[in-house]
């Protein structure tokens, strides 16, 4: 009896916790500007894209780097396009700061001040359709960045 109930509970949990195609691609209600706050504007962005297995691509998220007006303040955020509203591994880093954890909508915001002649470098990832990490530009070695003169 216990084995039957236990197996039924596992099967029910798998059905409830496995996102359907409709759940997987809900619109994200958050924008990078809303997450970072008033006065921040996007200066660089890169999408997290994965192959879909049929020659096409899936956009599963994006990393955004924003600058506050004409100051040295920068903000980085990773916005999810896949599994929106469901907790999944999502991360963002900005000049050594990191925010990595299961997130429902986005990772970040991370904010840092840089001086003249320095650069702001951001990386990020989201969970892809096969459960793997998908990085911006498909490679964590190619960050989004902006350098001050």
C-alpha cells in the first residue's frame, strides 16, 4: 500500500512541477529599467540563446547593463524569458559581485560605481529548456560591458 501511495505522490509531483509549454514562455512583467530603478538606461545587452534542435533558436533570457544618467553608477540584471514565474537557476555578475540562485523573474539588480578609465563587465545565465545553464552570447567569457573614458 505504501509503495502505491508513494509512487502516486511522486507521479503527481512530477506532473505539478513540470512546466508545460504554455508555462515555460510566459511574458516577464519586469523590465531591466524597472528592476534597476528610475534614471538607469541600457548601455549594452546580450541574449541567452540556445539551439532548439531543429535548426532554430530559443531566446531564454538576456543580460542587461545599465548606466545611471551620466554618472559612474552601473546596474546589471538578468531577465528570464523561459520559466518565468517559476523558480529556476538564474544568475548575474557585475565586476566581481554575484547574484546566483533560483529566481522567478530575474537575477539582480547588482550596482557598482566605476571611475574614469574603468569598465563595467556583466555576465549572466538562465536555465535553458533542457535544464542546463545558458549564458549570454552562449559564452561566459564574452561579457556585456561599457567603459568610461
